[in-house]
C-alpha cells in the first residue's frame, strides 16, 4: 500500500513570502548605494543562500507579529532580530505584498492547490455537516450556508446561528 500525502493548503505567510520575494531581492540589490559597500557585504553575507530558506525568513517575519500585518512592524522586526538596514522603501514593499496577498494572491494560490490536490467541499447549502476545527478537538456540526467551491471551503452556521468558515479538508461527514 502506498500512502500519498497531499501538499498542505497554502498559508497567508507562505503566499506573502512568495509575493514579496522578488521586490525584496530588488531592494537588497539597491542597498549598497544606501548603506555603503562594507555594510552591504556584511548584510548580503548574513542572508540565507537558498531560495527556500529566504522565503522561510520572510514567512517567519510575517508570523512573528501574530496576525499584525503592518509593514512597519514586519520591517522593524527584520531590523531588530536580523539587523536589516530597513527604510521606508522596504516598508512599502511589505505593505504592498500584504495587500496583494489579501486581495488576490492567496485566493489564486488556494485555487491552484485545490486543482492540484483535488480537495473539495463535499456539501451543498442547507445540508447538515460535521467538521473538525482548527482551534478545538473533536467535531462540531452545523448547517451549510454558503459554499466557495473554487477554494474548497464553506460557511457553516452552528445551532446558535454563529457562522464559521470550514475548509473542505476538515469536513467529517456531509
């Protein structure tokens, strides 16, 4: 028997890192004139050499703020923890990447993931479902209010009519 593992659903931090990556690299390449050749050599020498490690560094910088998606806070963390020569241009790059991730890129990455993995939200509006949650153990049940098929998720109302977003991979019974 072969066990095939699916790639996990993309997170906001992962998509943000991929979105910000080219502009951050461009900002780094222009930093020598701003900070001087010696500081630039030291700065570039401290950066991860592998693409995936660099993306992870951007991911962690966003996660550090526990949901605070402010570009100034992320840039300040990069300065405090990693001694990056932060300026207003980097803050703008981070703010723009957060905005683009929120408005478009996370949804597009999730659509691609759904198509790649075949994950579905196997319920229709008004059906009763059971689901696992991200923040609790066990299962809960509710009635499907709305389905967003392209990103394999739905809105489910519990017995108190409180609405929750439920991911297709968290459905237990539909």
